[in-house]
């Protein structure tokens, strides 16, 4: 289930296209496509793993550049 608040929609410059949607059971506000495509279970694990690897690669690249 995806929910929002009228106040969030009117306050966000992007309106309903902004990060004003929340999938119940999750803590973060998202865009509607993100909230509707919010993965669960194994798919969620794979998405989080890819994101963690991407962040690690960015940190390593920044470290190499700093040296």
C-alpha cells in the first residue's frame, strides 16, 4: 500500500512527482515510481548489495584520487 499527505504534495516543488509517497512498512519518502517498485525479500537484498558495492567503489576511487 502506498500513501501520501496532501500537505506534502502541495509543499514539494515537484508536487505529486516529488518524494511525497511512502510505502507502508518503509521509513523513507519516495517518488511514486520508486514506492510502487519497492523491492522485497531477495530482490531488496540484491538492490541494497548493488548500492553498497557502488558506494564502496566510489570511496575507493576517492581515496586513490586523494593519494
